C-alpha cells in the first residue's frame, strides 16, 4: 500500500504488515504518495488512545456548523441563541444516554480535569461538617490526587489507599478507612496506565451504607465499556469527550439529583451556576455526537478490541524475552470487564522505557511510557511503582503502555516491530550482537547476567 525508498522504516501490506486498510484511528502519513514529494514514506501507527483519540468524522461533521454559521451564544434569547441552546440540550441528552442518567444531572465542563476538581472540591466544600475526611487511592489520575492535596492544605484529612499487584482496590479497605467525618470516597473506574477496572458497585455500596458521597473518575472507561451510573451506584462521575473520539476540552460531571455542590468557578448563570462561562457549543455538540457513536458501537467494540489486545500480548510475551504485562491479564469475565479492552501495559526488563518509546516512534509506532501529562518526566509512574518486584527496582522505568483502538491492526505486524526495536535497543546498550532471531533474546540481560556471575 505504501511505497517509496529512504531511511524511514516502511511497512508493507503483506502477511507481516500491520495494516490492511485504514479507517478511524490508525493514521498513515504517505508523503511519497504525493507526486514529487521527494522523500520517504513513513507510516504512522497511533497506539496512544488513552492519551487522546482522533475526532471521529461524524463528530467533526456534527460540530462544524457550530464553528461556522451557528455561532450564537446558547444563553442569548434570539434565534441564534435558541438554535445553539437546542443543540447543547440535544448533545446533553446524548451524553446522558451513554451513562444512563437524566440530562439535567449532567454539568458540562472543560474536560475530565475540571469535572474531577468540581466533584471533589465542590462536594467537600459544600459539606457543613467541621472535620472532613476524604478516601481515595494512590493510582488516581493527578486531576484527583492534586485536588486532594489542595484539600489537605485546607485542613481536610485524606486517606490514600494502596492497590494490589494488578491495580485492584479491595472494597473492604474502603470500609476500614471510613471515619465518622468522611464526606467523600473518590475512586477511579478504569486506570489510564494499566486499564484495571475497579469493583465500583461494591465500593459505592459501602460508601452509601455509611452515608458518604461516592465519586468516580470514569474518564478512561466511558465510551469503552458500559457505564451506568445507577448500576455503579455513583453520586458523581467524571467523563471526557477526547477519550472516545470527541473533541479535546469538553467533558461532563454527572451529579446525582439531590447532591449539593459548590461551584469552583464564579461568573454567570450557565450550567445552573455550577459551571459559569459561555458554553462551548461546538465542543458540547462534539461530546454528544461522540457519546452517541460510543453507545452504538460499545457492544461490538469491546470483544473485538479485547481479542486484538490479547493476541498482541500473547505474541509479544512469547517472542520477546523478559517481557511481561503490568496489570490484570483478564479482560471480560463473570459478566464484567476487569480491564478496559483497548489497553495493554507491556514491560521489557533491562530496556529503558523512554528509549523504547522513541525507537518505536522512529519505526512509526506511537505509544506511551506513562500518562500523557507525565510522560516527559523521568520519575517512575506512580501507578506502576508499587507493582515492581524486589529484583526489578534497580531497573529504569521500563514499561510502555499502549492503547489499542486501531480497527485494522494485525498483532503479527506490530509484534515484528516490537521485537526488532527491543532487540536493537538491548544491542545498542550493550554491544552484544550474537543473538538468535527465533525468540528474541535480550542482549542487555546477557551482559547483566554474565557480569553478575
Ligand atoms: C483517568 C483520567 N482522569 C482524568 C483525566 C483528565 O482528563 P482531561 O484530559 O479531559 O482533562 C485523564 C486524562 O488523561 C485521565 O486519564
């Protein structure tokens, strides 16, 4: 499919190729396909959908009129305003349908971070109690962790619960952490790095029994697995459009009817005064369109992506020595997801993760070594650190996480590149070149082992 010569690695559509056709999220840049481009072709495969997703064509179509002719302010009373308002309310209903709540229970925000901030600061500050306590986990996104730190500075006590080796929180830990002054439990639904899906129904039931509000950051689960606020038992739930093929900078907070919340922004009367500011009409329309797309495709996409992800993992593990998976290996079992279907977090012992990410990028494969907001940092992931075994702690940060949503990706293709890159890196780190190719031995390990003995 893609031709041309040059130094940039190319992928072909033969048995080992990654892509047989390209739709949606697998992106290709075919520079040489342009007549006279004069340089080589680079195929870009995007495996970083937990950082963000491309905007789906249908979503863009829905948004475009509101970036062009339909520019009215949704709070204006003339017809421009009314059309914008109608579009916002239609989109709110679409987003509400995805998580099974009433449209009036959704507060539109600028994304997941703002939704998390509003949920946590808003509920805790609305509590009339003198002493306040919040329960959360150590593997939350910084949008939750940093907000809890802000509360600590305001005198609120916060308990950070640890998770097990696979990233699961035992609901009984929440019960044991409860205090008479606990006002909020906030536990994420799916983790952005390893994909672990928490047993939220049980956690929410424990909070409810104790009369404590329960918030969940569902930014990485909404649009990927079924999310039903009633079934989960959530009082508050954060979601973000750009994680499921909607635009960046748009999200929502579900606030169960009857939950009282203080705003964190002050200004006009928008969003029932919980979120003042002129409504981002095009963004909200994009959120609604993406929510509708997700609702329509959820049932079929989950099993399809799980199968692709599982094949990739099995083959990488079989072929690349000293590789493994961080987090749970199980996907869907006993009627529920234990890991979001699009996510894998692979580790390669003795290989430095930043170097691996850069090398894969040079091969045209885009993936992450941690959350997008922190992948520029050298410190180990706060999610993965507790997962390391004693023999591994001296190793540099060494895992990459990749979110597979590419519809036509063939694991055999990407496997070839993972193997080649891991091998090449190990070799360049150590100078060892004599390795068999049947199963990729890790040259870095050979050197370490021989030095140790
Ligand atoms: C679990 C989780 N929560 C919150 C956020 C923040 O969402 P947003 O980028 O919409 O602010 C992210 C983004 O990566 C996330 O993964």
